[in-house]
């Protein structure tokens, strides 16, 4: 981490490392990759939640209502 401005929510990183998902997954044994995918999803959720004000976060009921729009609008 090169710089961090917590009040403004900015972080400057050099990179996230040199290991890509495609380098570390086991292509011959897809089931063995589940822990890696779960870690990636957890990281994405953490990043996303950190950028959304508490008042705007989706609770389960609101998320379900929004997801129910997909079939209606053909998305």
C-alpha cells in the first residue's frame, strides 16, 4: 500500500500481486478450486461494501425485490 486516505475512502496500491486466478487454479480438478473462488468472492464483497454508505446497503428484502425485476424486464 502506497497511500491511504480513510476519510475519503481511497487507497493507492502498487498491485495485488503476480499470482492470477488462472495461474493458481487446478484446471484438471475443478472441484479443488472452490476455496479459491470463495476467497475471491469474499474479497469482492468486502471491497464493494466498503464503498457503499451504510444507508444504501441492500438488506435481504430489498435485494429480493430487485432480483424479482429480472424476469419481468427480461434482463
